[in-house]
């Protein structure tokens, strides 16, 4: 395989939030570009996003056939709320000096990937966070959550890093993570960069909500785990999770 082949990948994105794909590249410290074309919840689009060291430095969003185009920070805001119904993406690594740069976007302060505290979303009071978390121990709720989820990415990292990545990726579209290893199992739901629900199983016991957060902050949780991050379709969920993630 040539170097050019290794620097290029082609992806088919089906029912995947673009925020997940772009954040994945950001977490990899990617330098190059992703070009996306296809059918989304906003119509037929053509999107180009360039990165340097995992940071978006140029963004162009076009609605095909509509003559509508937007760039810069507004483009990134739109991309974060876009779901690919069926898209094709070209991802190509480039040398830094070959990347196209929008100087306005480059110098506009914005939240960086991973700069999210591990806490319930401010719009979800602690009492509701604990109540929703406790639903995750119900086998019927977990089965329903599994049916409503579509795998977005698979990763292996320290448990705290997994949760931080989940929060970074979970913008307007709700995401779930299921992490297992070392006798630990974690299930978390997030939206708008905040936790909606969280449960941890360890030593045969389950702790949820605030108690699960306390466990994640302990030395016992400092382990490397395998995790599956999935996009959750709220319309397929049962209440009360459906209402919380809608």
C-alpha cells in the first residue's frame, strides 16, 4: 500500500451525526480535510472541513441546488446539528502547509473538543439526573435503549477519557456509551455536552446518578476499557428517556 493510499479513507455515513465524525477527527489530532456529500436531515449537501492538529480551521457548507452557502463559525454550528441520512465522506491526511485555512475561523475563540466537565447538563437538575439514571438498571429499559442505538464509533481508553469524549461528541444529538472491562460496566447517556443518565456496575453491584459520578472520580475507576459510542434515536425510546432526550 502506498503512502497516498494510507493517507486517504472513504466512508459511508448512514444515520450518523456529523458532529460525531468531526469530533472523532478532532480527538485524533487530525491534519487534513473531510469532504462530505449526500442526503442529510437538511437536504442534499456538500461540506468541506479542514483541520490542523484536530482543530477545524476552515468550514464550508452548501445546500445543493439551493444556491445557499455558509462558511466559518456558522458553518461549524450547522454541521454540528446535521445528521447524515446517507452520505459519502472522503477523509484525507495532508501536511500542515497544504491545508486550506480560513483566518477568521482560525482566530475565533470557541470551545475545544474535550473541554467539558463531567457533570449533569445544567439544564437537567440533579434530582432528574438521578431519577433517569436509576432507570438504566431496568432490563427492559436497557433492551429498548439498545434497539434505539446505532454504533457511531468504537474506542479503547481510560474510563474518564471515554466519558469526556462522550460529552465532547454529544451535541444536539443524544449519544450513549457502553464501556466494559476489568469487571466494570458503564452505561451513560449524554446530550448538549452534558450527562443525562449514568450507571456503573462493579463488584456485582450497580450505582447510579451522583453515586456513579463519585465512583468515576475514584482510583478504582482509573482503568482502560473498551467502549461503544452510539447515536440514540429518541423517537424509538420509551418514556421517560424519550422525553429527556427529545
